[in-house]
């Protein structure tokens, strides 16, 4: 009789299962076949296998489709972990990435359209899927909750606060003592039955202070919160008209207008000159916003209402600011005053 084979509960079998369950080296992983090899020899054998060759032929027929699929899987997995694990908290992007790749069957980044994690994080910010910012400690990311139910609740809260602000609180009139009335003296020193003006003013001022209730404070707090969250040091948006203010691009383009065709890396982009049609790669420091005539539509490019369209109501040239009214959303028609020139920009409308 031959030597008996080891059973399921032998130490070697248990060790093999433990190794198979854990993470292995990325260079020995085949994304197309979704197979993880334990060592270099196993990976070479897999590369020469018939099943792997078939997968390569399928990939060669339509590589873009596979890359797009892998990119989507990686993006969805990263965002789902960010949403579920951290919510809308600001967190360093690498912390999320390390937790994501700890799953054995995750989609590997080397199979996606992004070469590095930094490229992926910049892409998330450009697409508006997350708020991203860079510090000396690296890139940070914050998930933007776009769930329809969450948006509906937020919109209802803001609308209800705005409606409640318009409702005046009716207070009961104080019951006066008929035997004791406040008196004031006229110029001759004689008493009158009329309450003194100072007493009236003091009562009205106290009532006014009470009317400025916690509701107003909540509204002010929400505005400050939105301003802090949406105020960035980059402001470029696609399809806005800008003006070249730097001679570094050449005298040909100096003081000329263009529209932003594409935003790249948050702070730069590709612009197309309105006169010549030339395409130029620029940094936002070479540009400034363009303010149209009153009544025209503008895009709010920075601040609390960043990314929203609005109507230009008036221009204050002395203060270099404008008054606009929101054109959409639950706060449509709301007036925003003292908006700096650099926070709004004319929208490009091709003829």
C-alpha cells in the first residue's frame, strides 16, 4: 500500500488554507483571471496556462472596456468604504486605501485608469464625488453624501427654517394694573397719562432682541458652515469665461478672453481663446473671472454656494462686489449680497 495522503485537518492543510486566506504579493496577482499566486514560480505557471491566454485574447479585443470596468469597481469600492467607515468626516486618503486593500478580493489599482493614489484622489475632487485638499501631511478626502433621501431632508430643513423666519411670533399683550400707570411730565412739570417715550423704546428694543431668536443664530451658523466647507483656494470650473491677466502666456493672449474647456489638477486647465480658437494650458493664477452685464446668468465659483447658477442683480463698483439671486434649488430666488467679483463668473454660452 502506498503512503496515505494528508487529511483536511493535518497541519500542512491548515497552513495552506491560512496562506490562501491572507494577502499575498501584488506582483503575483492576475487581475484578469482574479487569481492570486503564492510565489514567482506559481505566477509563471499561471501566465503560461491556457485559461490565462484566453483571458488575454479577450482583453486584446476590447481593452478600454475592461479598464473602465476595473476603474469603476475600484472607485465604487473605495467610495463605499469611505462612506460606510468614515461618513462625511475628513480623513487622510491613504488610511482609507490601506483598509480597502486589506480585503483579499479587492480590485487592484494597477488595473485601473489611475497610475497612483494621488491621481485617483484628484480625479474624485474634479468629478465632485469628494472634497479633497492637500496639506503637508498629504492628501485628505471627505465623502459628499448625495443620497436622495439625505438631500431631501437637508432641503426640507433649510426651507422650513426659511419659512419659520418669516412668521412673526405673536405675543400676548401685558395686563396693565388700572391703579398704577406710568406717567411722564410735560415741559411745565405737570403729569400726563401717556407712558414716557423712553419706556416705550426700551420695551420695543427688548422685544426686538427676543425676536432675534435661536432661529436666526441657526441660520447664521449654517451659512458660516457652508462658507467654510465650500471656500477653496482653487476656483476654476468648466464652461466659464475667463480673462488672461499674465504676460507669461505671451502678448498675443494678454487681456484676451477665453472659456475653460477642461480643468486639470484642480488649479489648472485647458482654455480656448474666444477670438483665435487657440487652446492653451494655464494655471488659475494667470486668469481672472469675468463679470457680465446685470440680468445675465453667472456661476458661483467659490464660497458657500459654490457651483450654483445665479442671476446677476446689481454691481457695486466701489466695493468690487455684486448682488445675485440663486436660479435653482430649494432657495431659488434668494438674494446674496456683497459677493466679491472673484467668487462669480460669466457662463460660456456657445453661439
